[in-house]
């Protein structure tokens, strides 16, 4: 099991305390940077920065292509992933995405992970002129299959239903050989099987017990053996995003968990991400999911439903995620009002006392799979033409 963190720039009203909103947004953005640097030092292998638009309080991280290179310059080993780049053409032109991916890959010197999605909120989709959410499936399907061709040598052209490009050389080409690993956000169960058929990793969330994801992961792992990869190689990986608070003082971890507005954040998830299936326990907005009570939290810890408590307690819960067959467990600690000092202490404690028990391989799994492809097929030959291509104006 590998480990990561999740950046979302959650900016709830509870964080304002009478201060200017821009000041608080800046503070929380820099907290995300500080926390990611701490995760890099602690041995976490991945950070995933979301892309959301117009989702007040829930996520103010709209430009992850700017956030991630800033973080890359301050870290050494952690891989930097988009969780996600929205690949629907009305939101981002596919050629611009291909350019950003390659540039991020260069600036991080091969540490970039390319997570994609189609957006999960009608607020976002309609903001960019997409009135029918079903169309985003077709848009994403059309776009995803084109990136590998944009990253190859020479001119690329395309004339499709949702976007087109006359013959152009999409530059730069990726730093990695042949390109960064590809992942997709899975908000619906059917996406697990589809991702496996395409040979790409899955980025998912848990809203219940790890056992609920086990059947979906089993389908993924069985299907990916027969993948027809949409990239140049297969990225066999399932990442689960959850919550974590690991402290030497287990009672302190419990007290903070019961008072960090987790219920409000989860309510915003289902308020905004309205294309996700909504569990029956979630009330209609503006009614809120309640925060943990001390007794409810104690039951959740005992049942392995939350990575909360002492290092020993957290390790027992992590083992439950390992048993699902997932490859990576990711934590969105700052998607709460947890103080940055506590989040950093938690990352350091987990990294020192829990992480080494489960992740003993110094090499990232995505890097190992990419290297295996190159070893089998040989390195990609990259050239520049002696004479400039002539293209129509």
C-alpha cells in the first residue's frame, strides 16, 4: 500500500472568524503547500490536487496547473497528480491539457501523474455551457483517446464531434518516456470496470466501510488483465481517498475529529457533486450530515471506518484498506477545519510510525510500471524535423 494526500483548498465559512475572505483563502492555500512539503518529508508518495470551479466553500482550487509546479519546486520525491484535469472541451481544450501535462512533467522531472475527469457538478458544467451532464461522458471518451497521439512526434490533427485541431505539433513533448501515468476519477461504480478496460488507474472516495469498495476493486483487478490501454502502457492502480488524524495522543485525535466540521464538508460534497450517487443517510441540503459524536467516533474507530487515533489504531484501520486490494490510500486532512499544525503533526506521526509498516518499496508503483514498459518496448525516439513543417494558416 502506498500513501498520498489530497489538496482541495476547502475554504468554509467557519474558517473566516470575521476576517477578509481573500486573506483566509491565501492562508489556506499556503497551508496546502506547507502540508504537502511535510508529506514529502514524511515519505508520502503522492499528492493529488483537484480542479473545481464556482464551488463556494467546498473547493477554491481552480488552477491546479499553477499550484502543482509551485509545489514541485518545494518538494523532492512526492509525485504530483491532478485529481483531476477536467478533459471536457468546453472547460479545457484538449491540446491545452496535453501541453500542460507535458510542462508539468518537465518541471517536476518525471514526478507528474495525469488524473482526468469530466466534472461531477452541474454548477461547474452549466457554468461552461454544458446543459446535459450525459454529454460529458461522450466528451471525455472522445478526448481521452487523443492524448497519446498529441504526445508523439510530428504533427497531430483531429476532427471530432466535440473538438477539432488542424495539423499542429503539440509542444512540448513529455519529459517521461513515453508519458505520465493516466488515472480517472471514479464517482460511479461502472467507472471501475471502464477504467480497467482502458488500462488506467482509478481515483475514488469512500463514504462508508472499506468493504463496500472491495467488489469494485475486484472487478477492476480482474478486468485490467485484458486491458486495451488508452495510453501507451497500463497503469494498474486503485487509489482511495479518506480522512486521517494520527497522533500519539489518541484522545486529542478524537477530540479534534469531533470538532473539525467534517459533517459540513461532507454535506457540501453531495450538495455540489450532484452527479454522484447519494447514499441514503445523506439529507437534502441545507440539512447537514452531523459531525461525529464521541460515541459514534469510538464505534467507527473500532469498526475500522476511520483512520483516527493512535498510530496503532490507525494501522489497524489501514489494514482494512489493504485487504480491499487497493494500491494507494490518500488523505484529505485539510478538507476540514483541522489546524495546519495538527495536520502536519499527524502527517509526521503517520509517516514515522504507520507508513513504513505498509510501504516498504522506495519506488513509486507508477514509475515501476512505466519502466517495465520501456524495458520491454525500448525507449521512445524523440526527434525534431530538420525543416519546419508547413501547415495551413
